C-alpha cells in the first residue's frame, strides 16, 4: 500500500526545497566570490556541495517514501543512508576548518578525537542496514524508527560538543566574528538534533543545518569583504606615496648633473643616459596609475633602465647578470626595481672593486620564484628598517614591497644573508 501524504510531509518537502535553494545559492556565491581567500572559498564550496548532496538524498527519500510504492524500497533505503552519511560529514570538515583558522595541522589530537567519533557513527550507520533496532524500512516502503534509534545520534551530538569545546578552549585564537559564527554553526544543528531525537516528523535538523550554514557563510563573507576593503585602501594609500618614495630628489639631481657634464665630454653617452633615464621616469609615473599586477617583462625593463643610469654614476663598479628565461607571469609594479636599487645603495662598498648583482626567475610546481642576489655589504631587514627611519619618505623600505606582494599576489618576500658576503632577496608568488 502506498504511503499516505499528510501535512507533515508537505512541510518536510518545503523545508527540503528551501534548504536546497539556500545550498545552491551558497555554492554559486562561494565559486564566484573573488574577494574571498582561496582556502575559504574551497571550504565553503565543499560544505555547500555536501549540503546539496545531503538535501538531495533527503528529498529523494521523501519522494520515494511518500509517492512511490513497495518496488522502490531499495531506493528509499539508499537515500536514507546517503542523507545520514552526508550530514555527518559536515562536522569533521568543520574541525579541519577550525584547525586551519588557528594554524594547526590535522595531526592535532582534536582531529583524531573527531575522526574516532565520526568513524563510530559510520559503523553504527552501516550496522543499521542489517538490523531493525535503530531504523528500518518495511517491505511496503514505509520508514520506522527502531527501539534504540537515539543511539545513532549520540556520536554526531558528541562530535558537535567536541567542536564546541575545542572552540571554547581556543577562543583567544579566533576573531570575535569567527567565534560567533562558529558557535551558531555548531549550536543550531546541535539543538535541532536533540529536538529531532524527541520529535519524529518535521525535519528540524535539515532546517537547522541550512540556517546555520547560511549564518556562518554570511558572517565569513562580511569579514572577507571588510578585509578586502582594508587591503584595497592600503594599496591605494601606498600607490599615492610611490612618487615620493621612489622619485628621490637627490637621484634626479645626480643623474641630471651627469648628463650635463657628459654633453661636453661624451655626447653619445649623454644621449644613451637620457634615453635610459627617460625610460626610468616613464616606468615610475606609469606604476602610479596601475591598480593591478603588471607583466614581469615590464618591471624588468624598468629595473634595467635604473641600472643603466646607476652604472653611469658608479662607472665600472656595477656588474649585472640576468637569468630570466621564465617571464610569463605578473607582479606588482615597483617590486623588482626597489630591491635592485636597495642592493646598489646598500651593497656598494667604496673599498671594493665592484658590486655583482644576479637576477634570476624560476618556475616550479605552480610557484614562481624571483631571486635577487648581490655580493656586496650584508643588508638585513633590521638595517632596512633603520634606514627607513633615518631617511623618511625618501627611502622605500622592503616592507612596503612585501606588503604589496602579499596584498596583490598573495606572495612572500624573504631576505637572507649570502654566504660569504652580500644579501639574497627571494620573492615567491603562487600562480
């Protein structure tokens, strides 16, 4: 005999439809939200994907149990199993997300506890398929709870409590907004599950899960938007300062003086210097107007123009070697040139014959590395900071370059002493 539909079934179908709509909207937002960090986008893509699978399974079980006959008993059984399985995945995934937020690895003891609880639930779920004690579906395709049904929900409840305890224990390592959204994400389904143990009928847990995920997603999206606005403002402020930071008057005066004297003694050299200096000025002015990363070839041309000008001032004291076979990438404007300029300014030793500068690019495993190495005077970050304080707006510290690489490309900049003498500056940019 076919199952008879009633008002509870209609409410459940409406809840499932609402949950499915919410999950699909969340998935689309996760995929297309360019302002979100990549790992957060990946997390919510997985969460909403699992939620869609969970709700589709629930929807399938309802359709099969309500509208289909006894011939579809196996479909109902598979659908009920699938919705239980997919819903249980959300808590282990949350555990991984929380560990990532505070910089811990999945080798943490907390993750092992979560894995044991989740594994216990899966074992119970598998055992349920061979017994009538927890739940069962009759030959007539009708779903019933068994006498010990609440036992099946004990591991998920303990999973949520474990997540809640971990969140509370590490509360100082989460931001206020993260802590609030995570608590709601755990507590709403937890109370929904407890109510579901007591009351059979309306799908309280589906409703609670859908609402909690959207609340958490909305809070995280808001946090990411605020962070993106702060980063954009910072980049805009830095761009406005690039002229004063890069175009130091003494460098211009010295170059013009060199051109003035060369006009009489070596006109051809003066013309070459004017060409290189013009290129250098053009690249500086052009960098101010750029709001996104530029091709590496353009930044390299800017750097070479600076070096040609510097070679005239420090005649015979600067040697440059480039190994830049890989150039098919982009980076923030005024990234390579300030590093090379720092190498010249701080690496030149009056007592040394010359300064050797090596510029190299590498591409491996989806990562781009730019290495600027010199054999001059060691130049540390501490010295960079001191120099910046002493020269004010006339000096661009490498921290400024580092911040722009991080904000615009999610890259890093590291400074290390070179074996023997000199400094190695390494930029790493993910593709």
